[in-house]
């Protein structure tokens, strides 16, 4: 059976789908989770604490999905850098459309129905490449960097398997990943065409930047 914390987060997420955050009552969340209101306050401290924990969970689940999409694409074999970036793009676009908390965390635009924690007012400081920021409510900048790092890691593994002299420069990989993420997020903000078409444009950009065949 899930722990009380997960039950409460599930109940809060379900409640948010039915009413705006300012209409979600702590007593109702506790009742839906089958625990006491005191247990809810012991776990999260306040409604704001519950909101921050909910946004963190949904953001981390989204980022784990980015990793899975990259791993699944690699496992199928024959995938180049463009294919892997496209897989991450499709997951990002679908997640942002399906989950308003993920969309808010990625774009910084929360709307009136979501908790303020869904869109931090200030971006987190930029972190060195490959270093993850401290745990907290993620900013759009921090999420973009986490996606970039995941994609860069996948492309780094691809480069390591390349013949001597054929591997792209690591800085070039980093820049290509940054561009791929920024282009993907532009489709989150302003959708155009299908997810697959958008991902195709991401793949094309990456191949151009890395000097591979453009298809």
C-alpha cells in the first residue's frame, strides 16, 4: 500500500483536476487519502508545502520520463542523435499537454487554477553543465537544464561508441542539446502541427548542428 505521503499527493492531484487550487481544501484532501488532517499537516506543514511537494513530484516524474524515452530509443538500436532528441521532445510535448503542472513548471505560466508553486516567480541560478541544482520547487530554467543534461548524457554515450575521429566535440553536443530543448519548449508554448512533426524539426536541427545527414 502506498505511504500516506503518496496517497495525499495523489488526492491533491485528483482534486486539482476538479477545481482550482484555491478551492482545494486540506480536509478534503486528507479524507480522500484516507488519513487524518493532522497527518496531512505533519507531512507538508501547510497547503503551500503540499503544493510545492506536488509540483516537485510531477516534475521529477516528468524528468524520469525523459530518461526513459532516451533509454527506450537507444534500446531499439540504430537511433542517431536526432532520433534521441526527437524522443525526448515527443515525451515533453505530450507530458506538457496532459499535465498542467508540468506545463506550468516548464513555461512559468501557471494560470488561475494552479498553485503559485507551479511557476516560481524567479528562475534558479544557472548551474555548471552536468551539475543538478539543489532540491526544491523547479524553475523553468532548472527544468530546461535537467532535460539538456539528460539528452547530452544520451548523446555522449552515442559519441563514445563512434569510430575514432567521428565523435562530435562535447561542447558541440552541449550546444546542440541546449538548442533542441529550447526549440521543444517553443512548441510547448506555441504548438504547431503534431508532436511528431515538431519532434522531426528538433531532430533536423540537431543533425544540422552536429554535421550529420539531414533527413
